[in-house]
C-alpha cells in the first residue's frame, strides 16, 4: 500500500474552484458568519498512548499539569474576549480531571454564563457522558483521526476503532451535538484511507468535523515523519463542506505552521468556526499535541483572519444554533 502523494487531490478539481464552491455553500447555509469559540486546555494527563500525540502516557519527558478549578473560574469570569460565544474545555483522556475539575466547571458555566459549552475529553463511559450533559455541556468533540480500522490500530489511536464509533453514536443518540475529524498525512495514510474517512464521517450522526495537517512531535514515535500536505488539507476541508453542507467546520491553527495564510484559506474553503486559545501561557507548551512551537490564535489574530476572509463574527453561539436546528428538526420545519 503506497503513501499519500504530495499532490493530494489537485487532479480532481482545480484548487481555487473547489474552495470557491465550498465557501459559497457555507455562505448559503450559514451566511458569512464565523462562530468564535474559546478553548481552555485543562489537563495534559492521558491514559491513551497514541503514536502521533506528545501527551501519550509513555512520554516520561512531559511535565504533566491539571489546572486548578479556582484558577479556571478566574479566567472565565475576567479574561474572556467579548467575541467568544462558546467555550471548549479540553483535556487528555484524564477521568480524574474530568470528575474533579471539568464537571464542576461546566456546572458553574451553566449557572453563571450564557456561553455554549463544548468538551473534548476522549472516549469515556456512558455515565460520564450523561453527567457532563446533565451539568450543561451540549457539544462533544471526539475525533477519529483515520477512518480505516487497520490504520487506526497501527497508529495506536485511542482505545479501539469500534469503541470510538460506538461512542459517537451513543453521544448523538443521547442529545449531544457531536463533532469528529481526521488528520491529513498521518504516517501510513493513503489516498484510499482519506476517501474512506470522508465517506465514514458523512455516514455518522455528526454536527461537524475537522481536518488537521499532521505535524510530527519530537516526543512521539513519529518524530521526524513528514508533515501533512498543506494543499491536501485545504482540499479536504472544502470536500468536507461540499459533502456535508450543514457541518460546523473549524479552521485549525496548525495550518498557520504550514502557510502564513493557512487559517484564512480554511475559512475561504468553507470553514466557519475559529478558536481563541485561553490556556494560561505557563501551561500551553505542555499541552503537547505535536510540537512546542504552536501557533496560538489570540483574539487579534482571529479577528484579522475572519476579516481577511471577508467574513464576520457570529453573535449567535454554536450551542444556540445547534439547539434551533434540533427544535426545527423535531417540528419538521
């Protein structure tokens, strides 16, 4: 089985035409409004051992952290930019942190703010999903990274492929809006894998999905592996939009590590979600998804990118949008 060639899918359609079609479809469904979400990376403890992630449990070089609940309350109460309508709480797969920090924080957010609450916490048991939902979270991010079961095992993605799909279906059936996604250029990936992944995502009960470029981490088994192809990543964002018009698709900050205009290109190719990083600066480098040299999207960068793409910041939250959709679907309108 051969690896994905650098040319990606450029032979399928002209790059610019593909992106323009995807951007126009986003405009038709959502308008030119981009949701702006804040993210706080609460803990880098993780019980999984993914070959592509620096927070893998076998990384003994990583300084582990779990943010204090009172510290998080202060960030939320005093340091949120006005443009943020939703907040995403993210951890490694850390069930202790979820129970001791995330759950009470979600409850506080629901009681004290009108923010939509998203979480990205990994594969958990059904009770914990239900507890988080009851506390006030409504949007769950759980990525596949690859849609090929054998490739999933080869890269040691979380748990098992079957359990990941089971989790996505359970979450959607129990009232969550669910987002998934995949990595372009993950070692061992082929064009067939990408096609398989796009097909699988389209068959799942998802509200959104992401496409990220692979960036090798120094403290992973994939250190030194080739970076995911930039153009292929942008094309996959566009194809994801064209296949799934109603998806919420984020622009990924890692794209700006590959090209100066990466974030703007993603928005032009149909993405409609931007994220501002609110993790305390002293902890950001240790939330080691890939490299320590991250491209942090702060408020000014997000505003500039949205303006450069000819879009505007949504004043309606992602959570509210999802709620309206569910109500409309239930009413048959």
